[in-house]
């Protein structure tokens, strides 16, 4: 049987991608290029659930079960917050933006998780910590001072759909293939 890697995510509208571009450009000028593998603007997203291995024959059932769980979920105003280093500021591997509101995102994660569990696939049990990866640190270095990297706050962004992507690992970057969109009830 053929297995695929999947993730459910919030994608950013073009207007938000355009607002993030100058921030990314500034960061790229401040942080040495050889230390970070930057996420292309068009690939920026907030992962809600990741599935390492799903049998392709279960894909239709998975989509149906998740769609049922999302039927009552309302659109939300996504808030992009401050820069952060993950997993910790002292041992950073990822440079990301905080995202919120936490309660709304946690509700989405729970709903998608119920759909996944209904197809007998496991879900992440750790509490959800929303973030948007801007870049992955490729070298261990002294953490950049986030105070030096501050920028103007972003306007909230209306999110009215969730996407399911297949993730195909590549040499330098993963390829994200859109498989399904889930409209959130207005």
C-alpha cells in the first residue's frame, strides 16, 4: 500500500503574504544567510495537525471525517504576533511568529484531531502551540536578539478555510501539494 505524509494547515491569503515579505527581507539581512534555511513566503502556513504516514486508500475517509468535525467551526481572525525562537531561546532551531488566538486555534486542532481519530490514526497528544515557521536554523549559533528584530504588528487576517496538504520531502525543501480545502461556516 502507498503511504503519504499529510498536514492540515491554515494558509495565508496573498495580502498577508505580501505584508510578511518586508519583514522576512529585513530578517534575511540581519541574520547570516548560511545559518538559516528560510521558508518561501508562498509556503508560510500554520500547521494544525501532522500525519507522518497515512495509507492512500484511507485518504477519502479521512477527509470525510474531518469535514464532519469542522462543520460547526466558525471563521476566525488570525493574529500574527511576535518573533520567537523554538524550542527554546537558548537552544533555537526555528525562528517563527507567534499566532493566535490560542483558544480558536486549539478548537480547530481538537476538531481535526477528532476526525483523524475516527479513522484510527494517532494525533499529537502534546498541547498545541501555534506558530508560523519563518526559517530553520541550520547551524547552532548564539541566539539572535529578538529585540533587535522587532517590527510593526500585523493586522488580523480572516481565515475561513483549512487546507490539507501532502508533504513530499525534497533535497532542499519539502513540496506541499494541496489535496483538499475545508470551508469554515460563516
